[in-house]
C-alpha cells in the first residue's frame, strides 16, 4: 500500500479529528441514554467517513484506495438513518417509532439493502436520493418542533443542536447533486462541513454547559498523562523482552504498537487505571483533592424534599441547604425542563459545590467539597435509576407522604458511605 500527502486531504483530516474529539467526550463524560448512544454511533461513522476520504485522496494506487473507498461508502450509507434517528429522539417526536423495540430497525433496513448494491451504481444512487428526501423532511419537521420551543433557554440549546446537524445534511445534498452532474466534484469538501458541525457541537457544549468543562479538562489531563505512562511502560516491556531473548524489534512496528496502546487506554478502563495508579505512585502530589460528600437530597420539582442524608460530622446546616434547594427549584424546572437529555449541573457555593442530576419527576442534589469525579456522576445516575424503577409511578403523583421510601434513604446513605463518610439519616 502506498500513500502520498496532499493538501486536499487536510479538511477531511481536520473533520476526522474534531468528530473523534466529540465522540470521545460523549463516550467518557455524557449521560448514558438512547439519544447519546445514537449520537455516538453517528459520530463514529462520521469520523470513519472523513478519515476514509482523507486516506482515499492520499492513496497512490488502486490497491491502497479500494478498502478506504469501501469504508467511505459504508459510513455514508449509515449516516443517513443515524441522523434521522437522532433528530427524532432529540426532538421527542415519533415516540411510537423510536420507543418501540423493533420499529427503529425499519429505519436501518434500506441502508442494509443499499450496501448489497454498492456495485450497481444506479440502485445505490436511487436509494441515496430516497434517503436525502426523507432526511430533509425530518430536518424540516424537527426544525419546526425544536425552534418553536416556548422556553427561551431550551430554544437556544435546541438551535445549536439543530445547527450541528445542518452542515452534514447540506454536504449530502451537494454531494448528491454533483454525483448526478459532475461525479466527485465536491467530495473533497466533506471535511470542512463535518469539521464545522463538530465545532458547532463543541461550542454548544461550552455555551450551554452540556458537559462540565472543569471535570472534562481535569479528567482529560489525568487520562492523557496516564495513557502516555501506559504507552511508555508497554515500550519498556517490549524493549526488555527483546533484550532478554535477543529478539530484533522493528522500530516502526514498536512505535505503531505503542500508539495503539495509548489510544486504547483512553477507552479501556483497566489499562487507564493501571496508568493512573503508576502516575500516582510516581507523583503523589498530582492526586486531585478528595471529593467529600456532605449532604445528599432527593427533591421533587415542587421543591419538596423526598429523602435526604448527611455526614455524621457535617457542618452544613440541613435546613439552610434544603431551603436553598427549594429557592432554586423554580429556576431548575424552568431552565432544565426535566428531560433525560439534560446534563448534570454543578454550582459553586464558596468552598462547597452543588451537583444536580435530573430524572423526572425528581432530581438529586449533592453538596460536596473538593473536586467532582466521574464516579460520583455515575453513582448518582445509578441511584436515580433504582429509585425510578421502584417508585417512579408513586413519585409522579407524590403527595408528600414519605412512608414506603425507607429504601431510598438507605440508597442515599450508601452513597455517603461509599465516599468514606459515616452517614446519619437527615
């Protein structure tokens, strides 16, 4: 296989890089739900598509180009149903379709059919035009739904999310028209459109705090350093094996293997944990401040406390903290609209921090000191899932009677105990 760098590949490489960054942030830090799952799949195939286009342009012979042309066609076919599925899920419309266990499969069936006809161009292009028409119908309807949201905060957020989907849809239209008139005329521009899409998404995350920037940067730094240390340890292990057994090791192969290990450690938790432990052993002062939970509240959207727990030696006044949560409950309800796709919000209050996680018809609020950790987010979401599984219907019409919610108190106290604090029932 032979490749030669060309400036025409730069936009696609940029698009692949930005969409991969988006995918990484989503997988590592975003809540786990169906919207984010479909979005992650979309970003994966968008990354594969733009990377394949870049390598396709750099290929100097047909043997080098053939596999990347196949990857590009595969990704392009899958992007259509993923875009449509995401827009339906995010807008909350078409639930009869998206929430049924089998109905979404209908959406992906034409894509599978299309893949069987990659070599019959007129069939491939006919299905491509069908996809484009369906996509623009869904884009128009979802635009009407999202941009007519009565809440100003949500409308601004919806606008950015909708704009995030626009550049790829515009490029697909340009690509279709050029394929009918001048094949390949605009293929090289795909990277600019996908890079613009990813840049819009990153801006939306920052603008509307869809991800906690502080924890992303802090965790990202730890992950980056830990992955480099893991790669270095792997290199030393290979070098030691080669030296002990007299095995000549190809430098290019070793470099590629180390890069693969570094990238895998970003996603593969055991590798990352090993690198993090080695980092903490080498430099104990680099450990982040302990995240210490002070109080845990489960509140309904009327500002009424459903359950709570606190540390036995906590100096935080329970009534003061509960009163504060009641005072901001109207703001939380108006600003966040209690949807599954809403993200965690962390509010600073002097040396204390307040983490809020929504799960209609309730939300959890955690008062803590130190730095928030990804583990804290996951534990809070797991507790909310258990609470809704056991008491969801009764909490939806809750009248303030706490009898029967003793297991919820135990869950909140267990969260405090897990952080290393002795819990006292609040």
